[in-house]
C-alpha cells in the first residue's frame, strides 16, 4: 500500500503554488493619478459591493478598516500612498484588479526664459516649474516671429531647453514664445514677447588671470579671454566690467573697459589679497553677463632684508673670542730660565771637585 503522507504533502504544495500563482498572476495594470490630499476610492474590478476581498499595497495586506464593502477607501492621500494596489477574491485568492496609484499635483504656471549668448547666430529658451508635481509632465513650446512659426530644436541635456536660429537680424518684429505644460491632473501655460536685442546676454569671460607687477606694490595685472560661445567678437565686439576688492573689505571697486582683454589695477593696497571678477556685454545691445569665476591675487611685496642687531653683534664677538684657538708657534727660550739652570749645574760641579780634593788630603 502506498504511503499517503507524501501524496498529501504534494497536494498541499500544489495548492500553495496555485494560490501564489493566482495571487501574483498578471492582469493589465492601470495607472491611477490622484491629487495630493484627496480621498481615493478603488473598485475591485467587477466584484459585487458585498463580496469578500483582500487588498494589498506593494504586496502587503491592507487592514479591513480601509474597506467599504469590496472597495478600498484612502483618506487624504499623500506621497507615501503612491504604489501598486491589488485586489483578490477572498476565498480563492484570484487576482481581480490591480492598479498603480500615483499621487501628485497639477502644474503651476511655468517659468520661461529666452536668451542669446551666441549673437547673432540665434537664441535659446529654457523653462522649469516653480514647484514639483511628483508625476510626469509634458511641455510644448511654440516660437512665433510675426506670423511665422520657428523651429525650436530641443536639447538632449538639459531636457527643458531648445534652440532657435535667427532668420532675420535687426528685425523690429517681436518674438512671441508660448509654453504649455500638461499632466494627468491639469495644465498651465505662459507666454512672453521680446525684441531681438533685449535678450542678448553673453556668457562670462573665461580664463581670468591676475598677477602682481614686479617692483610695484600697488599694482595687479588682470587678463581674460572672450567667452568661447561668442562667435564673432570682431564684428560684434564686447566691452567688459571689472570689479575687485581686498578680502578684508566688503565694498567693490569697478572699472568699465570699452575694449581689450586686460587691465592693470593701480590702487591696490600693498600686501593685501584681492578677489577679482569680470563681466561682459555687447557694445551696443543686451545686458551684462554673469560674473566670471573669482580669482585671487596679492600685489608684489619686497623681500625682507636680514638685519643684525647690536646684541647679535656682541653675542657673535663673545662666541668667536671664547672659541678661538691660536695656531702653534715656535717656542722662544726664556733667557733667565736658561741662566738659572746653568747656575745650578755649575754649583753642582763645584761640589764634586771639593769632595774629591778632600779625599786626597785624608
């Protein structure tokens, strides 16, 4: 007789697998957009109102206190309610309905700006929303020059920007740009109109360098280059605005230069570090660029000389005298010492003679 235990285990396992498969089977997933703060009701497919169902959010069972019959009710939704919701038939765990809830807001009026930093080639327009919507938005921009619509080529990055080429220079006809933004919860729009020359604004000057001037403690030499985006500085020259100040002060000093890409500051404070920036503008039209990247420089200072004090001189003299060792010299004989030594030798010889004579007479 076959053992019934393995068969029972197989049956149970098969049932578990079936329930899991039914619970996670794929249905068409709907996307449901709801406003931040709204009350949301979800219907469990075609299930009756009083049918026994189970709701899950991102795979986690939802408490029945949020049910209204077979419907799911969410009060005052916020961003944390966004996610995937699913409804299952109570006893069989058949998946009856699933949706992806996205909570967000309708768009506010977009901020639109147009600028020409490569005059006279063309201009670009860029835009952004003043506050996030938390859901996808679509932007549509239209550029008109009189009755003619111009092509606005969108950038890959940044994505909220497009470029327009000038078809006619020095035109007195205004440009009109309209931007419409839409999402699943609403739409908004803005329109600006401008003359060609009013949007000309170069990029900041590049490669700004400041150096001290040798033997001039109050001078700094500043050099820079035209912005690389400015296509024709010969035909459309730029003028420049230089500002500088010592780090110890807050007030800037300014110099406007009609031509050239260098300037020598002649009134710097000796020995003080300076911060320096440059801006650019078309000679005749448009507005000033933003300031360049700040550079720092300090005027030339004379190298300090080595000074010797009287105390250092006295110390040096004392040290030199005490440590001086004279070279060896030839020894000079002391006449008195020699004479004295000879006298002692003579007296000793006389004593020997007298002793000898005394012996003879004995």
